[in-house]
């Protein structure tokens, strides 16, 4: 259950909680023109101990790594941002929801080397989100995208940067125009990369396979969590390339992601997957328990104020 936000939304911006309507973006904000920012997507869940944030420290560590790649100087440490996340949740009376930390280059010139002249702004915003962003947990229909996943030699896939997602925008809008909920992108070697905002797992004969950064993906924190949850249950998990042929030979396929959670794939273009999804269903249940602090093997995954 998501608590209703107060009439005046409060967001953490450049070191203090302010009314959301007071946050202004200057016309020549560098990130507005060039996508020069980095972000994280994090989930808060209602637990037996109160509001818990799933793998907050891991997300914030990646946030700082991404910022460093782009030369964004974040003038706060990880502990300060963690406290800011909980303060923002409390200020909006959110017991669960989606958390978006964002660091971006502000306004000061239009040079393509903003690290030398533009200020860095830091925002923590909240959004209500119940369940999966992709819709009902029963599953989704996807298509193989005509758009290729951006190679890491062009844009580093390990960095969660704002401008990188124009690639995903093209792919998802194309998919939805053609009646699908999501898309799968291939990399420049013809192997499966990822969804527009999700990692992918294939299941065959009870064993799982997912890929890593060598396939030009953003290695997901949810992805890593599901790998551990599967191995906890004695399942075999392989990390390596996934081919389009692997998709057609799979017994089950599912997406993972902070917003997507664990989402079954029902169909890829004209290929309909088997209706039985025992592995996916078990991992859906396991993930739902873990994010709410109910998995005794991973108590540190959920952090509290």
C-alpha cells in the first residue's frame, strides 16, 4: 500500500527539502540540452519494521561511480544522500514508492565539456509505484527491437546516465506503436543485450542464464539479487552471452529491474512461450519477500532510517 502524498510534495534538492514546485530548471541547464546527468532508480517497500529501502547502499555506490565517469562532482557523501532519501520519504508520508536520485550539470555555458565550468545539482525525487512498472505480474508481450543497443565503446553500459536512455526511448516507443509492452535489444555482435530498462533471464531445463556487462548491458542490482536468490534455492545460474536462438529454445524468460521487479515474458513477436513458469513464479515470490525484509538469508538488503 502506498500512502497518499501530501498536497505539497517535498523533494530534496541541493542539500535541503523544498516544495517540488519551487525547483526551477534554468533555460540553458546543460543536462536539459545534452542529457548530462546520472541517476538511480530505487524502491522503498512497506515492511514489518516500517519503511525499508531495497539495497540503498548498492544503488548509491553505483550513483557515485556513474557521476565520476562523467566528471560530475557530487558535493555530498553517500551517508548524507542515504539520510536524504529517508528524510524525503518521511516528508511526503511515503511508506513505499519509487526513489530517483539525480545528479546533473546545471547552467553555465553550452560547452560539451561541462565538468570544467558547470555546477552540479543533486535531486532526490519520489513517485508512487505499486507493483511492477510494466503492469500486471501475469506477464508481458515483447518484440525484438530494430534498434541496436548502444555499444559500450560509444557509451559505457555500466553507467546509468540520462542521455544513454535515448536509445531505450526509441526502442520502447517503436514497440508500443506495434502493440507490444516492451522490447529486447541486440548488441552489435547480434547477441541479446537487455530490455529498454531491464535485464533478461532465460530458463531451460530448470537452469537460468543471464548476461553481464560484456554484452553491453547495465549490470542490474535486481539482476544480481535474483541470481543470489536462485542460487539460494539450489538453482543453476550461468552468466554469459544469450543469443536470439536461446530465446526461442527457452522454457521461460523473464525481465528483472527495480521498477519492473521480476516480470514474466509471455511472448516474443509471434513466438508464444509455454504457460507453465515454475522457476519464474518461485523467483517472483522470493524477490517479493526479499524486498520486504522477509528473507532471513539477506537481511542487509533492506535498509531502514
